[in-house]
């Protein structure tokens, strides 16, 4: 039986709420109209980049892609969204197409996205992602500083990006989910919005402390979207569904602007991808 708990949340319109509810039962890849290319919608540019670590992760290399919507003209500052495990979000959630369609309809402001891959350690083959756990699961500011001091200045050098934290989001799945939350929790002035898909708030590198950390620290000015699944992981380092319920409970206790979408899904992008359009509308609402 699927466990149901109600957490306070700011709702969208009836159609979006219905889409959220329908997607909760998604156990196979789901694609709505926003997930596929639409006639008359001009695709944004997806610009490939490569970065080699300097001071924080010396010699660690990674690929990344900067998405620039067709509607961006540089006159007004664009919103920003950073995706960890960027290639997976592009392939498994059709994220760039979702942004194309939603921006074209006026559901989102022009938003520049950076899809970042985990780092390949020196001497490892390209795409090995051997530095992923050190980057994503560590409860420190190292990866956050890497983004702010090294990668994003390169990726965003040519673009006019908002300095309003409510227009600056960070997102990730699994270890990328706790990574995204850690970044927003540490620097709410830089990322005022965070999306965690089946976040690893478990004891990989100490992440199980986060529910207590949220409760015991002053409330941060961030908006939080959590997604979890009943068939998520359960082994010696923790139970992912319970950890995400614990995070949702802690955020509610502290009065955060928070939404938790829980379905029957597993440790994958299926539910996250299905609800991505509604998620984006919720996190970037005025």
C-alpha cells in the first residue's frame, strides 16, 4: 500500500494539480505535450563545454552543456537552473524540450540552464564519473565553491543572469539531490530554489544528518521541491523513502515553502521526468 502523508504546499491551478496526481502513478516513462517537440516552437541552443578543475578539484575534468532559450535576447536578466548529472536530465527527462515548450507558452520566463556532469578523475576514461560521490555526497561547500568560482563563470560569461535568488534554481537526482539541497542550504543568496529527486539523505558521506540539521538551524530563505518513491532504495546505509519523508517533515516543522511529491516509483528519473513541467511552474511561481 502506498503511504500517503499530507504536507502543506502552495498549489497551482487545477490542471497542474491534476497532472501532479496523474504522474504519481507513473512507473514507466511518461511524456506529456511539454515533453515532445511542438510545431511552431523554436528550439533553444544547447552549447557543449568542457571544464578541467583548477583549485578545488585539480585535474578533474567534466563535460557540461549550456541551454539558451530562443527567447533570450540579453536585454533582461534570465532565470537560471543548474542540473547535476546533466546528461541524464537531458536524455531521460527531455529537459531542454520542456523548457522550449514552457517558455514559448509563457509558462516560464526565459531560463538559461547548465547541465553539469560529475567529474572524471585524472587517469580515468572520459565518462567514468569517478569523482561523483566526493562531489555530490560530501556535506561541505567544496562542490558549491567549484560551481560558483570555477564552472559557472565560464559557462555563463556571455549571459545576463538574474541575481534574484528566487530566479536561481539548482536540481539533482539521488546523490545529486542532496548535493543540490546542500548548495541552496549553504548559499541561499545564490540558489533560492532547490529540486531534489529521490535525494540521498542517507549515510553515504554523512547525509543522514540533514533532517536534524534543518530542524536545528535557522530557517533559510529557500523554496524546496522534494520527490520520492515507495520503491526507492533500502539497504545498509539507509532507507530512501523514509529519509525523504524525514526531510519533508523537518522542512514543514521549520515552515519552509516546500512541496513533497511521493509516488510508487523507484530510484530513477521516471516520476521526476513525468512531473517536470508542473515542478518548474511551482518552483518559479511569482
